[in-house]
C-alpha cells in the first residue's frame, strides 16, 4: 500500500474575502504551503499552512511537524 501513497508539497496562496468598515468586501491574499496526501492518485487529505514574509519559530515548527506527519503517513508509520 505504501507505494500508492504520495505527499504533494506546493507553495501557493489562498484568498480570503472579508467585510470592510464600509460594508464592502475586501480580498486578502495569504501565501502558504499546501500538503496533500494522495492514495492511488486520489487526494485523501489536505493541510494548508500560512507562510508570511517573516515566519516565526512557531511557524517553522508547525511546518516541520506537518511535513514529518505527512511523510510518516506516506511510509505507513503511525
């Protein structure tokens, strides 16, 4: 089963639409990293982690942990 599992890593942005003070809508764009777990060519799970211009140590640790969990999943480890 392990060779049917893949982890895809993509740098991409996400748009968020919010209301502004005048009642209009504003769209904000956030850069980030998307980790997609794929089984036999079919996406099974996806995690998006924001990535700012000045990432903190907490941001770095969250990305490292998400990568570790995804790659452990890829090899069939709990």
